[in-house]
């Protein structure tokens, strides 16, 4: 499991850990981990050119101490000090290791520093002429978990001056909101983020997760001092533990029956693909209830599917068009868990308080809560949590990083998947898989998060780096499940 803790939790854990260690030990652990990650990234240290962007806090201190390690290993290291209060111990260590430091030219008009002459004094400008080769990497030590969203003008100017140089962010990309994953007006866009002790929401949740690039976690011994994480991401072994497996004396009814009420004469494909997802093999039987034409198509493609009857979970709404409300009401009458998708989401208030998984994309969630789509995309974590509380149901907000939010505020992020999964009908397959897991007895939160992970991983498996259609994702599921159960 990947766990993301809040800034407050990290601070408390850090205080408990520091009480057991000599002063400065944690920063040294962080700095060495950071330096080694940078060496890995660059393929070495000797002769490499490293620029440190250093703010006023301990995040800058990490960058300076890591810079000292790199300088001792033969890198040319230059620290650009964005504040007059850079970490004194880190500064001394860097200088002692042969690194250079450059400060803002305080005579430069505010905001122009770094943008034209980079704000250097004339002595520094002369030095700069001798080191005018571009850098190999920038370490973003502007702000870490103590930072507010957005960047100050001098940081923006420095980043502009370094445009095109790969960025390794220290702990988090500066300028993001660490606990919400939202972006400030300006923020760092990193190739790699080296984070300390535990993940943070901004490293898992978009849009900030996109600004973090590849995330590398450095163990600094914080784990035993951390409580349960409010945001987490299932990994393959976590999903394997959640997967329902048949008892030796199982029969199809004890394994759970999933019913699909999706598709219509206008949209038969939605019914077919929902059934394809539900037929992943995790439930004992699949029923289909819908228009005769669609039922005929479903039976032709999936001869094992039967018609109406008792079910342990329903999948409702995709391609139901005008019939969505009636279909949802019929499903609710059975008083079993359900997946509410697509057209049925407009009537999701009928399912309030039921054991349900609502599966909107950003546009659908925006319509449900009366917001703009862009607003949902800018603040997906906040919106998914608010909708889960409002509807008293699990909300699965689809996206590059799908979020599964429970009414009590817990969130799981789906890290599996491929951009090729952005394809018609993929959501129908997802609804079917989640429905099968609900029918097998998983809670809505586990069914939604495990189903979403399986869906993404099946897409990656089917795609092999190339295009994929929704039916391929469904076909890849049984093989993926076998591989998880027998690694
Ligand atoms: N926790 C751990 O286990 C460990 C933590 N470690 C490290 O410590 C880091 C946290 O350090 P920290 O607390 O000193 O805060 P940090 O983020 O460096 O700076 C905050 C200062 O920046 C300023 N500022 C704020 N917003 C700003 C903005 N948008 N743009 C510009 N400036 C801004 C603001 O000052 P102000 O501007 O208000 O004067 C504020 O005081 C953490 O991320 C990790 O790297 C490791 O060393 C060891 C293990
Ligand atoms: K940073």
C-alpha cells in the first residue's frame, strides 16, 4: 500500500522521531537519500552541473546538504538563494564542499531579479560568465511541506531562467498545495520528486501529481511514528488480498450474482460492455435485464448470462438514456448494493445512504453538484470527498488518477492504468467489474478501489504500450486476476 499522510501528521511523526535522534539526523538522512537519487538520475556525480534553488526553510536545507554531498563527489554545484534566510548549516556545508552560492541582488527592482541579469551583482555576473554551460539538473528546494500554494516572483524568475533543465523536486514540487493536490497560480513541474518518510496527497492526486513526475520515497525511519493515512493507493499485493476466491464447496449462488441493467436499443454497446466487465469471473453468475434486442446481443456474446432474478448487486445506468430513472428505481427496490453509472447519476439522490458506488467522470460530477467541469478538475480530491459525504455513498471519480472517496473522508487513488484507457466504453467495463466485486461481498469502498485498480492494470496488460478498446480490457481481466492470485 502507498500511504499519503497530511502535513500535520508528518510534523507530529517527525517530532516523535526526532526526540529519539541526535539533532540534525533526520535532515542528513533526507539529504543523503536525495543526493543518491540525483546520482541515480544523472548516472553519476563527477563533472555533472547541478543548480540548487534554495528557499528559506528546511526544504532548502535538504537541497544544500545534498548539494554538498554531490560537490564532494565531483559535481559542480551552484546554489541560487531565493531568500536571505537560507539554512545556515546547509550553506556552510555546501561552501565547505566547494559549492558556490549566489544570492538575489537586493538592489534589483523587486521581481526583476533572475529575469534579466538574474539579479547577480557585478562580481557574480563576472563569475557567471565563466560557468555559462547549462546545468544538468535543478534541485527544487524552494519550499516543502511548510509551503503555501503558488510561487513568489523571484522563484518564478529563477525557474524561467532555467527553463528546459530537468527538475528534481525536494519532498514536493514547490507551489502545490501539499494536502489537497491542487496547484497554486504558479508551481514547479518536476521530472522526479524525491520525498521523505511518507507520500503526501499532492504526490498521488492530480493535478499536483502530474507536476511531481516520477516519485521516489526515501525511508528516514518515520513509518512507526505515523498514524493511518487518509489517502492511500492500492498496490498489486493489496488487491490480491481483497480478491474474492471461491470456497472449496462454492456454487454459483454462494459466490454472488451480479445483475446488469444497462444499455438500450439506442445504446446496445453499453449493455454488452457492462456485461463483459461483470463477466470477469469474480462473481458466480451474471444476469442481464433490459431491452429484448440488447438481451439477444448479450446472450450471443456471453451465452452464460441469464435473465432477471435475484442478485446480490446491480450495475445501473450506462446507455439507459431516458429509462435511467425507472431502471434505478427498479434496482433500488431489491435493496442490494449497486453501481450507479452514467445516465443514472442524474438521479443519484435516490440512492442516498444505500450501499452504492457512484461512478462519475469530472463532467458528470460537475453536473451532480452544480459546479463547472474545470473546477472539479482543478480540485478533484475536495469534490470527490464532498460528493461522497453529500450522497452518503462511495464516489469513484474517474480520471488519469481515479479517486475513490468514502463518506467518512478516506480516499484511495488508482495508480494503475495507461492513457490508452481513455477510450469509449471503458467506463462500462469498469462498472461491471465493480458490480461483480460488490456481488461477491466486498464493501463498496473495497469493491470500487480494487475494481478500479484491476481495470487500469487490465488496460495496461491489454495495451502493451499501444491502442486498446474497451472489450480488450474486459478480456484481459481473468488472466490478470490469475496472475495476481499466483504471482
Ligand atoms: N518532516 C520531516 O520529516 C522532514 C522534513 N524535512 C524537510 O523539511 C521540509 C519542511 O521544512 P520547513 O518546515 O522549514 O518548511 P519549508 O517548506 O522548507 O519552507 C517554509 C518556509 O517557506 C516560506 N514559504 C512558504 N510558502 C512559500 C512559497 N509559496 N514560496 C516561497 N516561500 C514560501 C515560508 O517563509 P516566509 O516566506 O513566510 O518567511 C515558510 O516559513 C520538508 O518539506 C522536508 O524537505 C527533512 O529535512 C527531514 C525530515
Ligand atoms: K520543493
